[in-house]
């Protein structure tokens, strides 16, 4: 059939779809999506994504409505755009999610009682964005909530749950802008082995009792900018990781710049560590950490099965912290070849409720750790304590470090070894 006749027939049969394609916009409703929160729209959304990819790229548009969905797979040269009032809502049904072995990089952590399924998947794609003022909602309570008490269950009592809600793996040129990522049943947004990433203006909000309810996990990624984000999470709000084993291309986690974010966590606001690779050349600036257990945490190895992550050249500037423990740093089970070195904290102020331990090992010391312009206050009525406890550090530098009970200065630190 001549091309002009084929185009005319397509227009007569599917005029809205053709017009959308010509404008570079692929409205999921033109592909059969209903958006009533009851009808499963997975297939219709995927048809819109596939049509955009086949056309060479375009915008997949979700207009106001609640789109009940299982796993969708985003593709290269597309923008998944949720307008204000649009919600991509996670299906409660296991059969609607990808199999655990759908790609070689996917991992199931049995100790976390998660399945390996995801709501949004982007694997080995490039020039992909998720944007708009709408929301991706993981429907966490469908998996975690006790029907009687309405409390969230501990992870070992959860019958089944998906894994990371938004899963991006070994992608190039990724943008996530302005969207809300809410109510994950596990980690919220996982960037694994991605390069040239921009995350800007997003809001992550999970119940504080969400087991493993991380906010933003950045693992073995390079050249990443995160800014202007508001994250409230049941577990770590932002993590830098170096779990390179599952990736096709091994790479360090490096060249990360994180700024102008507000963080709240039932666990740790910022965690640096996990894996057996390298985390290096990263900055954190202009952060507000509120109502959090641990503010800034460095941990090289949590398991004797891991040799640990080398962490080096990490800088924190201009951070306000309200935490039980403002700082922690440990090598854990790390091997002697694994190092934590060249870590600096400058311009840190806020509230502390207990001692911050920073400890190397006799055979493997922390190297070059510096604190400058630190001003912490303990709440009134709290028993005075040492702000820091240092052990086994080579090259410790302290300049203008002060702790006070409101306006009453107290002992700043205890150092058991130089």
C-alpha cells in the first residue's frame, strides 16, 4: 500500500493517535488508558511508550487521573510526563510486575523480603526523562499495612512487596524533574550504573515506618547532579553506594554534586557506603536535615562477606542538622586495603542529642578527616556529652568546633587515639 494511503487509513481509524504522533506527544488516553484508578492501564501506557520510541522519540503524556499500573518500561529519547493531577498508581497484584530475572543486573535481597519487581523500569536506555508536576505512587500500604492496626508491618512479616519503585540501570543522560515520588513499598528511586544524570526539584515522601523505605539511591553512577529536592523517608534519604558486581560495565561512584535539599529520615539522612567498589569526588552543600536519627553516615562494609567500599574525597559544606547523632564514620568489616580518606565537613550547625563516633581500626585508620566551623547545640535538659569520639585516625583536623547547651559551652570531644 502506498505510504500516503497508509497514512490516510491510519488517520481515519486512529485520528487522535496520529495527531499526537505528529506533534511528538503521545497521550496515553489515545492508546486506551482510562485513568479512573480501577481499570488497569499498564498495557495502554506501554503502547504509548512503544509508539513514541518507534517514532524516534517524544513525550508520553499522562493528563489528570489515576492510572492503575504494573511495570512499565521507558525507552530512549522519550519524556514520561505527568501533568498536575496525574498519578501513576502501583497495582497491588504480583502478576502485574516484572519477573526478578527480567534483566541480568536486577537483584533480589532475600533479607529485605522484596521481590525484584518495579513500577517504572529504565534499563540500558539513553536520553530518558521523567518530568511534570504529577505523582508516581507505589501504593505502599497495599503491601505493608496491617489491615487491623493500620500500622506498617516489619519487613519479615510482609507477605510480598515489589522492590525499587523507580529502577534506572546503566542508562545515559537521564533527567528526573519536578515529579512527586510517594508511598514506595521499598526503595523509592534507584540509579544504578547511570551516567550524566540530573535530578532536580523532586519531592519524595514515604511513611517513616516504611521498612527499607530509602529515598534516592545513587549506586556506581557518574556525573550526577541532585538539587532542590525535598525527601522524607523511612530509611536513608540519600545514599551513595558502590555495588558494582551486578553491572555489565564496572565503574566507581564518582563526580556527584548534591545541593539545596531538605531531608528527613527515620534512619539516616545521608549515607555513604555499601558495596565493594569506590565512592569518590563528591560534594554535598546547602542541606537541611530535620528530625533525623543519624545525620551524615559513612560505613564502608556492613558484612564480613564484603571487602568494603573505598570512600575518598567527599566534602560537606553549609549543612544544618537536627539529629540524634549528627555524624558517624566506620570501616565496619572492611579489609585493610579498603580506605576512608580525605573527608571534610565545614560550616555545620544544628542540634545533637548524643555522641558522634568516628572510628578506624588499629591496622586500617581513617585518613585526613577535617571539621571546620562546627557549632552544635544539645537540647535543654539533656545530660552533657562529648560531641565526638575519635579513634584510629591519621590526619584529624579540628578548627572552631563548639558545642553548647543552648548558650552554655560544654566539652567538645573525646579522642582516645591521635
